[in-house]
C-alpha cells in the first residue's frame, strides 16, 4: 500500500464498526510480534489495518542471518546477531509450533566446559550444564558454598521471571515485578545484590562477571540481577536456532500479520490530533525530511529502543527510555588453524578450550583483559568444527574451523591472526574469511531512574521498551510484542463500545 498524506480529521475513524489502523515502528522481534498478535486478535467485529515502518532496508532488527560464503559448513544460515534462544518460553514456543517451524529447530550443542580468562591466565574451567555430581563437587572445591547459594538464588529469580508472561497485559512493569516479589533486586546491581544474600568471594568476579560479559557484554555495575539470571540461564540451558536462519521467525510473523511493511521509512515525529488519532510524519531518507508523509492512525506502537529512533514527540507524557546502551561487535572468521595455546599462556602442547569467556583480573584497573597485539574480547568460541572438504589452495589440514568473537571494538585481521596456531608456513592467508557485525544498541545498561516502566507513553502511543528492563533477548522481545498487542486491543475494543453507546444515545434521541 503506498503511503499518502492524510489529514488527521479524515482518518482514522472513531465509528464503532470501522477498521482500526495501527502503526508499528520497527520490524525486529518486538515489532513483528506486535503485528502478529494484533492480527490474531483481529476479527470481523474487531478488524485491524496494520502498517509497519522500518527505517532499514530489511526486517529483523538485531536478528540477522547470512549464508556461509565458504562451502562445506553444514550450518544453514550464520547468525550475526541473536544466535540462539530458549524455545521453551511459552509465548515463543506457541509461535514456533503455530507457524510449523518445529522441524527447523536445531539444538545448539552446549559446550561441556567454558574456560574463564583474566588476561594473563585461565583461572577456572567451569561446566555449563552441571549435569553430574562431579561438576558440583568441582565448583564447590573452587568456590565453596558461594557457588551453590548463588545458583539457587538466581535460578529462583529466573523461575519467577518466567511467570511474567502470565501477568500480561502489563501496563507498569514495576508493579508486575512487585506481584512476583522481585521489585527489590530491580534496583540492585549484581555484586551488592549477591553480597546482601551472603554470596561473596572470587566466584562473583570469576563466574558471575564472566557470565554477564559473555551473554550481554555488560559488567557487574551496568545491569541488574535479572540480567544476571538470564546470563547464567543462557550458559546452562539448552539453546536452539532455526536451520534456515532465526530471521525466518520474523518473516513468518510479519507474513501472518498481513501488515503493510514499508522499508527504508524513517518516522521523524509523532503528534496527536483533537479527535484522539495519532499522526506520524515519515520520510524515505534522512536527506528527504523536507518532503514528509503525514498519516493518522488509531494507535502507534514504538517497537525499538527509544534512544535509537530520534523521533520527536511533543505530547510525550511518560519517558519511554533514555537508558544508555552497550555496543558490541560480533566477528565470525574461518581458518584451517587451531587456537594458539601460547596466546592464553598455556603449554604449547595443551588443547585450548572451545569456549573462553573473559573477566577482568582482580588487580587490574582495565575493564577488559588484554591479549597479544592488544586484542580484547568478551567471549571467544570455536563453533562446532563441521567437516569440510579441503579448499584447493590448502594442502593441509583436512578441516576448517569456524570461530565467533565478541568484542567491544572491531578487531583487525592481524589481531585475529595472533591467536591462531601456525605450525607450518602457509602461502595463503590463515584467515580465509571473516565478517564483523556492529550492534550499537545491543543491550541496555542500568539506569533505572530513567527506565521505561510503562507500556503506554502517551495517548494511544505504546512502547515495547519497558520489557528490556528484565532481559533483552528474543524471547523477551516477543513477549513485549504480545503484551503491547493485548493493551492496544483492549483500548480499541473499549473505544468501539463507547462508539456503540453513542450510536444508541443518538437513536433514542431521534
């Protein structure tokens, strides 16, 4: 449907049997889920016209997939953003089964052990599953009762968080946290929160700090206990991805919503008219803001981090979010070489762990542990070494390795080369391919005095950002979309009933 200018008084209509028009800003997981659930709530007596505005040329938000450019890696699509999810979350699971995506599910093999690196040595090797008594005994030997106490505490928080979806629709996230008995730790960063529960010692700096950095790129002072629970859960729980790319989930939801999707469309301003409709001004490019398209809607949903939208909104009544976000770089690279033990101060004949998560040294004042050639990272993972035919340019070895590196700044190819082991001189590059994806708004930092507690931020204007307080993940974004869809649907039904009452009053007067 082409975008056309419209006067606020002409459209949309408040007549009770008219179709209600809803605009969704953003086509990531939250925006797609909002449109998806609005369509499911639509009916002949309650019809919706849904329009999605996406400023990028593609949908997906922080979900982005790409084919592997080197043949022989049986991985389907390579995930450059949100790589895995826990499909056991009830709302996400209902979508996967409802859209016949179950056959696309692939278990992401959880590595048995993760090594914790502090910049000078590997200080611990910890299990990510804790499936045997030996795992628990090893952690008890390393960290004493602090480990058992914290795991019990944080899993209890995670269990309560999973009940959040049963409290939908949510208008004020803080009130729902109170219902779950979790409001106190909302204001605590992990270290003092754990200390208040009797959990101290090296376990906090080693395992807890490393888990946060590996999962969200956040430090102990930049987030809260909820993110910590999700971080530990993502390391210890079974994770999944879709063979054809996680972006397929977004595409399915948008297709099912029957929404009109407009790519490369920047919403610049939101205002409200006297009749209650919401007016959007948008442009096809930042250079074209002099020629804006103006359209009126019955309701608008902002399904993107507010800090990234640059939308002007004079009638804003509740601050949606000025929370600072952490930016991350996700680098994938392919090499025939294994990781170099010397780069991690291991014996030359040692095997480097497949998964290494970093934590600052207790004596270091630097936020990131450093490696040779000043390479700093949050997590380094050798993904499953899928069998691959030897490229013609290489005489040996007979397999290639795929690595994923999470950093706070873009790594150079020279820095990547320093962590690889080369036993024989290669005529060809030891890194055959690499790609770095920058996510400037990866995860929100903790600034809860300015946090978006409310789902409705102005008259007939809603935001999904409040859910990011309790975890910025695919599962949370989908839950946020469903929540806002429920709120919008309730308000539209209320307005229809009010319109029916006005019609009855007119008939009686006649």
